[in-house]
C-alpha cells in the first residue's frame, strides 16, 4: 500500500473529524486575527481536545460496524486511523495558530 493510498483512506475514514476540526480551526483563527492572546491560544487547544473527544465518540457510535472490516482487510486498524486523523487535526490547529502568532504576535 502506497502513501497516497493511506492518505486517501485516512481522509475517507476521518472526513467528519477533519470537517468539524476545520470549522473550529477557522473560528479560532478568526478570533486570533482580531487580537492575539496567549490565553486564547491555550484555551483553544483545551477546547479542541474536548471537541475531538465528543466527535470521535459520536463517529464510533454512528458508524456502521461492518464498515470497519473494509479498513481492517486493507491492513489498517481503527486505532491507527483515528490516531492519524486526530494528529493531523491537531497539527492543522498548531500550524494555523503559529501563523497567527507570526502575523499578529
């Protein structure tokens, strides 16, 4: 399996996590663009952890139980897919907040 295939499957599995995370990231960036605050920077990561926990719980509860066998047959476990989706989402927020820091900080 190539890297491109893994990225495609991660996007396919974590699409809901990425979309909800992108909306939250853009809202945080908009607030930081108004005036940079270190307190809001820390708070945004704490709230992000809570939002991701709720989103992951809902995704696991709503997702079809047989759909995970598609990924398992390809050699990807649910834990790997969730951890890579969460890591990418947190890195996106960190990169966006770093850009806001360099622009307004």
